[in-house]
């Protein structure tokens, strides 16, 4: 079955960086668009961005575009999200998504 395992979250100070990874299995990774979502405490889950199946096109939500980058390695069945200049508002659980499935999420906490 589809399995998505996120990693790379943690505690970081304002202005710091993190790179999240999502290892995928159970489906043809290179045929699928991959997405990252996040859910902050008390808020709805929101789309952070996506990347096409071949990695040639990516989208990041407008307010995050300058700081977040999504990439993928189809040889490793892994999608990444690089997050720079992190702000307190970026504190959330980050989920990767594909084939109607979410991973378990990875916590990102940005402290001031």
C-alpha cells in the first residue's frame, strides 16, 4: 500500500533553515505529483506546494514562494522541501501527500 514517511522536522530558531524529506513506497513514484501540506495549531491544513511527476515544474503558495523550494529525486523515491528564513508562523506539522494518502507528518517548531 501507499506509504509516505516524512523526516527532517525539528526545533529551529527564527531565520534558520530546515530540509524536509518524504520517502515514498507502494506506488509508482515517478508517475505522481507530490504535494506538501502543513497544519498549524488551531488552523486548517493548507497546501504548501507541489511538484510535477518529472520534477520539471513546481508550485509554492504565494506567501512562501520566496523562502520554500520543493524538489524530488525519482531515483530515490523521495521528495524534499527546503525551508529558509523560517518564521514563527511556519510552526506546524508538515505532511507530504500523494495518491490520496498523507504521511504521518513531521513537526516543525520555529522559536524566537
